[in-house]
């Protein structure tokens, strides 16, 4: 720095100090302002550390920026009565006020705010009513599904409603970094219809966060239910700093009300994609220790129909080190936090971390549109069980038929018929084999009575009898096992498909995802199951037959709480099975079998 400039500055300070000592006005005595010394102390100006006298308590003017070089009068007014010089203090930055704004897209109505580190407070899905009763209300009065952690209505009426929670839905910040951990108010640097820019500083670190959402289009490729969060993390110090970015979603803890005879189709699961493997557990039962310490591709919450998931952007964050963590944050709310890999910032270095969130229906064309690489696909949260691949193709066919017919109930009927036709050869073979086995039962009973003390000889004679009549003992079971995956896959597809949610069929069936309100279809299903069972050839003894006759009753009670779409499928399948059995028995099966042939030169019953 120039020497003359330094000398000039010192002379200026000396002149100001001398002028202040000789000519500055003295403050009036305190007793002239108040009657007593105690009262004077209560109303006296702030101590010497305050750069200017405080206004009365009833007035709170906004802080003003200090000029570069304060004039002598202002300096004198700031001096306390003792005459001591106070060091110049920079004014505090303007306080951050709570701010929030609307998120308006063709499919979502939400609220974004600068509290809790800049977060989403509401996320209403405009195409999904909360209950079927809302369809009867005016559009402005209908309650929509809100993925923020509010109370979710349970189907079981005995369950008490959960209290309201003001916990945000989505929070992204730095893990365990005081001032930058996603709490408190953040400054709003920019507000736009499709994004907000927020920032916060703590020490030498500054985080600038952009929360971006789509506001145009209704097609899956427009990503209407996706939210991207980009964080620019800057280190202004001359020392390296290691940070760990995170992004978290929240959900209210709901108890599991399901039982053997009752299934709550509003179950909430905590879900994780750990190294490509889906791990799911009911939210009321999962514990922090249950989450394996393994690379996490995404984490979050999902029920049968909706999901709130968060994952890292694979190109900008060290995703190979990401981990999923859960914890109870109070107010009966659980947090699912995705911890990104550690980022080391060198002196004066800035790095970027990007997270992607999906907050919407488990509808494949939407949830797969935000594909974040083959490993990190959110649509893996749609799980149809062991026969997932079969169920996915069946759902494609069901959606296509519904578009053609305009009714998902009709689509279920048509697809059930198609499946039945496709499985007819296997079922026919099974029925034929069981009928032949039933016709051989008198001969088998004689063999068992004759050779009851010689098991080895009995088995040999029975096998000879089967070969003589060209009967396969496993012929009745094997075809049924081959078609079982298709039945199970379709069952799962119907029970976990949002396409059926609040979808009417006809008459009293106004919601294929809910149980039959009058139990008509479950009772009819039980009756048709009983008829089909009576018509099916059986090789069991009378005691076993009596036990099997209890199955229709058991299934009827089990299906009372099943979604009506599932019951319609099962009822239709039973009716088609009865028709098939009638046709098979009348046209495709032989009359009573011919007389037993000789085995080894003798009749089997000799």
C-alpha cells in the first residue's frame, strides 16, 4: 500500500479524535429524562458496542446499510457518555423473512418455502381424489392426494386418524453441517415459475440450491412429477473442507392394520433400492438397524399406488458411496435420507451435487420417465412379486384393452377369457388326467387292501396299472403348476395397479381398487368355487374331501376385503372353469374305463 496514503489516513483519524474530544456535544444528564435513576437505566441507550442509538421499542425500522466513510456527526452521536471510542461495526445483513410460493403444473399443485432449508411443503396430485366420495363434490371442494406427510385415510374405520404434521416433504442440504443442515430459513435469491434458487452461508461455506420442477405438458416425457435439486457448494477458505450432501423425504408413520381376513390397501412401506435389489418393509415396523450399509440407488416411501422417492444424479454425485438412512423425526413422522458420497472441496473450490426426486403415482409411464440411468430407475418400486415380468406384460395388455373398451372392468373380463383360452390345453390335460385317476380308484383301492403289508410291491403294481391305462399320476398336478405363475401374476397386477384406483365398473362397483360394498361378488365367487370343486375329479379319501369342501367358505371370507377388481377376475375365472369342465366331461373324456388289463399274465386285482 502507498506510504502517503497510510500517513493521510492516520492524520485523518487523529483530527477526528481531537475534534471529538474538544468539540463534541455532551449528552444531557439522565435525571432530566426520567424522574428516578432506576427508570433512567431502564430506558438508556444501548451499550457502546451498538453503532447507533436504538429507536423506541414500539418502532422497528429496517436496518440501513452503513456508508463507506461515516461523517463526524454520526460518529459523535454514536459515542457513549464516557467518551470512549467504539470500533466501527458492520451492520448485520437484513433478516431473512419466511417466504413461500405456489408450484403450479398441469398435474400438481404444491407449495415451496424457504424454511427447513428450502423445502416442499405441499404436493397435491390433481388427477387423484382422496376418496371416491370426492368425485361427487364440486371440483373446488374435492380433496386431492397430498404426498406431504399428512394423515392418510385408512380403509379400516376403527383406526383413529393421525394428527396433522407440518413436516416438509422434501429437504436437501449438507449432512451434520451447522447452519447448512437443512434447518432454519434460507435466503431466496430467485423465484421463477419452474424453479427457486436459495442460498445459505456458514463460515467459509456457501450452498446455493436450485429446486426445479416441470410446469408444462401432461405427457410422461415432460416429467410432471419429478423434482430436481442442484446444490452448488463453495469453499471460500484456504483450507480443504469435506462435506456430505443429502436429500430426504418424509412420511407419516401408520400402523399395519392388515390381518389374514383383512387387507388394508393403504399400507405404507419404507422402500430402498440397495445395489439394484428392492427392500421394502412396513413403515411401522422398520428400524434404523434394518437398513443394510450397502450402496443405495434410491430411498423413500411407497404404498400400493403412490411413491415419494429420492435418488442421486449418477453423473454429478459420487453415487457409489451413497447410503440410505432412516430415523423418527417426531410428530409421528419418519425420514428417509439418502446420504451422498463425501465431497472434498479444496481452497476456493466449488463442487456440484444433484439429487432427483419422484413424488407421484406408481404409474409406469410417469415413474419411468425420470430414468436416472439403468441402475437408478424409480420404476423398480413397482413390485409385482416373484412373477414380476409376467405381471408387467399382463398390465400392458390390461391398459390397452381398457383404452379400447373404455372400462377397466370389461378389460378384466376380456383378459381373463384370453388367459383361459391360452391355458385351455394345460387345464384340459389336467382335468383328463384327474378323471382317469378317479376312474382307477376302485382298482387302486383293491391293490392297497391286498398289498397293504408290502409297500414296494404295491408301488410296482400301481405303476403297472397306470402304464396299462396310459395314465400319468402327475398329469393332474403338473399342468396346474405351469399355469399358477400366470394366475398369481395377474392377481398381483390387479392388486397393485393404480390404474384401477377409483375406477368404476358398473352398478354398485364404483371402485375396482376397493372392496365390494355389498359383498355380492365375494359370495358369488365362493358359490362358483364350490360348484367347480364338486365338478373336479378327486382322488382323495372322503375325509380329505370334506376338508377341501371348507376351502370355498374360507376363500369367501378372505375375499370380502379384497379389491373388487380382483374378485371380478377370480369370479370370472371360476365361471369359465365350470364351463370348461362341463365341455371336457361331455365331449373330451371317455366313458367308464375298460376292464383292467392283465399285468404280468394276471389281472392287477388277482
